[in-house]
C-alpha cells in the first residue's frame, strides 16, 4: 500500500509541476506578446524552407539570406533540407547559425526548426530507420511502437531539431494513395490507439527535455480519402463517414497531448481544408479541444488561390486560411505570406485578435520546448544518437512486422543446406527496404544510406553461404538487368528453391501516384518466368501498399509481406525465411484481389452480398488476404471464451476472456484480436469492428488466459444526427474462431 501511495504522490507532484510550469510559460508569452509589433507577430506565423537561407551545398548557410529572413521578415520557423540528410555536426552548425542570427532580433525570439522524421530521423545521416507506420501496424505491438518513437525523438533532438512533423493519423482506406505506407492501415481502432501512443511517446518526457520533441498530428482531416487515389486531389466525404472513420484518430491524439497539427492539402466537398473554419475551428478547436499550433502543408495556402480557385487573389487566400484557423504557413519559398498577411490585417480582412492568437500559440510552443532558455543544439543530447541498442530495436521491429501470408505444404522455413536462386529487383535494393522519407524525401538515393546497410541477397548469403546462392540481379531496383529472363534456366539449374523479391521502389507523396495497383509488367513477366522453372518459388514483397499479385499467387509456394521495414529489413526477412525467427505480423489492411473488389473488412452487410436471382451469395468480402491475416511456424488454438455478463448496462463494463494455447512445437508470439458486431441498429451496422488486441508470447504447449474489457464506447457509432451513440440491442463478440452473444441496455 505504501508503494502505491508513493507512486500516487509522485505522479501528482509531476503533474502539478508541469501545470505550474505551463502557467509560468503562458505568463511569459503574454508579456512578450504585449511588446511585439504586428510585423514581429506575422513573422512568427511564417515558415520557410532551408533552401531560402542556404546555398546549393547542403548544410551551408548564406549569411545575407539568413539575415534577411530573420531580421527583415521576422521568420519564426524554418524546415526541411536542401537535398539530403546531414550529419549531426552539420545540423549543429546550421542550427547554431540560425540561433545566432535570431539573437540579433529586437526581442531575441528563437527560430523553431521542423523536420519530417516519419520512421526515424529521416534527415540525419546514420540515423536509425524503423518500419514505416504500415509495418508497425502489422506488429500489433503498442509498446514497440512507443519504443521506436522514443529513439526517433532522441535522434531528432540529438540533431538539434525539436519539432517533428509526425505521426500520420490518416486512415488507409484507399490503397492507391501514395501515402498509404505512412498510415496505420484501414482500421480506425488500430490508427487511434497506435497513433495516440506514438504522439504521447514523442512528448511525455517533457518538451524541454533532451529526449522529447513536439509531435504533429497529420493531416487534418480526411486527407487519405482521395476519390482517385492521387495525392492532393479532391475528396468527397459525407460528414457521417468523416466522423466514423477519419476523426477518431485525431480525437485520441489531442487527448494524448499533441502539440501541433498539419492540415490536409486537399479539398473536401469543394472546400479547401486550409480555408475551412468549420473543420479548423469548430471541430478541431471547439469540439476536440486542441490548443496547439496549426501549420499548413507545403505551399497549400497559395494553392487556395492558384489551384482551388475559391479565392480571387493571393491575399484573399491568406485571409481565408488564417481566419479559418491556420496559425503558421509553410510558405515555403518566399515571403509573400508575410507581406500579404500584413496587408490583410491593415485592411481589416484579418482581425488583430486572430494574429495574437496564432502568434501566442507559436511562442508558447517555443517556450515549452525550452528554446527561450537555450535556442542552440544541446551538446548533452548528442550522446543519444546512434546507440548500439537502437539497431537491436530496429531488428525487433522489422521482425515483428514480417507477415507470412502463404506457406504451402510447410515449404517455410527453408533449409540452410539447400541451394537458392535469388531473383527480382528487390534482391539488391536498399531503397525498397526503407521506402519514403529515408535520408532523402523520396528515399531512392542509396548513396546516403549507411554503408553497412544490407540487402536481401547479402542476408540470404550470410545464412547459407555464397556457394549455395546464385543470382541474376544487380544493384538498383530499376536496373533493367533485374528483369532479364533469358538466362534464368541456366541460373536455376542447381537451385532447389527460387526466392523472388518483388514490390515497389521507394516513393513519397505525389511522385508515388499510380493509376493501377497491378505490379509492373516487367515484374509480372519475371514472376511467370520464375514459375516456369518448375522449382518452389518463395515471393518476398517489399512494398508500401498492396500491389496486385492475384495472377501469380496460385503458383507461389510461400509469400512473405515485408512492407518497408527500415534499416534491418533484410536481416528480418532472412531470419523469417530460414526459421531463425517465427513470424507473427498481421495484415493491417485487406489485400485486394482486383480493382473492382476493393472491399474493407469493416464492410456493411449489403457489401457482403452478391445477388444471383433469388439467392444471396455472400462473397462480397473476398480479398486475396484478409485484414488480420498472418501465419506462424507454430499453431494456436482458442478455447473457453467467457463473457462476465450477458447484459452490458449503461456505463458498466464487461470482461471478456479467452484461453489461447500454442499447440505447435515452436515458441511464438501471437496477437489476439477482439471484434464486435452490432446485429441491428438505426443505421446499417458494420459486419465487424476491431475493438481490442493484445500481443502475447507463448512457448510450445503453453496456454495463457487473455482478458479484455468492453464498455459502451467500444460499441458506439455515428448516427444520422452526427452524434456518437451506443444503441440498445444484440451484439456478438468474436475472438479467433469463437463467438459470444450479449445485449446492451
């Protein structure tokens, strides 16, 4: 009892100190704001890219350009790199020069630097890169997601950067979308629980500490719901759908303490989100209670005029967006936002109160980050960069992401004493293992990756020896030699098994736009040629989104979905293929068969039905691999499903337990997922919704009781009045192959 009392006292003291510090910072900001001119306040709202104050050489500052930006235009924030990642020392040099120049301003207000560290610190050379969010969702491991986030925060801070534009909370329900790999997949619960945990992990140490950074929820709201799957293209989204599938992730992230939010670049129902006061003020601020900084995405305020044509002039676009609720404009190439906003305020198109509000939020974030106390890169933080244990964690994360989709006749794991032919563009590519935001924006320039990064071919060779490996591949995913089929028969002559490495090279944002999820023809032709060899074929997929493999899947003996799993992807792939690690990843999306059958797991009953005259054929949800699919080298059974009550009432809770047994001969991790179904409701209910999951580790023959707690909020949906409600009625709970029935009253 004494221990728990002491813990309570310590937590209370910590919270009290944080609140006290917050109040002090607010008073300091208010006092500073009272001294500032309009120009200084508008400057705080202006964000430019590093290239504006740099030279053509990465990491080099143009002193006159920097002086112009900071002293003349009072710029409050800078972001990005010129071309590629810098060393820690180069970052410290750049940020020190920026901090020095800020000391020359009238009020000595520090500049806030921001970067896109999407799966680790993207823009520092030798940083540790982890699986993309889609891969982390496959791990179903919240604690692991938090652990890698802590490392990302430390390596950002070690580089001198205190603001990270992560994590992506967009729901991945459109697999064509080029930012799909940055999402946590198609499920709302997965996105909101893992997303909120990551947000908290970035910040919970305290923003003024050298192990934390300010996080950024993005992209508010509905960015991933593009009708045609292209980045930054129009979205048509009923509000009821928006609230059911796209808003909950942001609601949870706000509760988790997110310091900032980035706005959706697109338009929803014809309205640019950057200019939507309903979304940015009524929902984000008033309904969700968010009080942090709202930053635009790249050039998006300009595009309200130039692309979307809802503003007649650039100044009107600026006024619309600031009045809607944007606090900071990622301009980012010039100072037009600054100049136009000054004009708009003087013409009373934007009230001074709105400027004060935005500037106050930005200054408070800087104050909370400790920039007013020390605007320079912290020497004490440098020791947190590149620790050996980060590589161990990267391997753990990559291993847990690996998702075994097919293992026909137990072909896997492979025998280390057999001979292998390794084919495909992914065999000797580093970029296809990491994907977007990897030392460069697109992630394709392999010269910037750590020199000790390994390929799939190298790791297979490490397992079985060079004498047992043949390949026709070369370095570079897109090298034509990787698709040559002429000499395969000769190369395969001594091989027992073919390992075929297909998928996607790295891409980010609009350059990743595609018109079809089908694999490139050259990859399909290579797959057919591999099949024609008459040997067992193991397909390894390194891809950010599900590319169609329907026509080749029947002839594949094994299929391993590896996603873009970061620095240790190749090692994890080889570990799984050769049985040194038992796979336990689960698909965070439904892997579609064809473009005409993209149906998600949480479908409506009518989506399940394919009418044939008077007979209902329930084949509507028929993906190649279902949401949650994932095989192991052992087997698990479920038994003794228990519900603590048959009637869940009011605000009460219901306990659900199930016994899980490892019935195989190999130790293994396994994710237990709990789904519910509302049998009848005022709106057509979903066929099933994920409500909880737990990852457990079972030795061969071991059993464990797994327990979950459900309440009315877990059963809620958005009704026609746009209210989140739980209606009385009959429900099913589903865990593994077991089901139970209960009522809610």
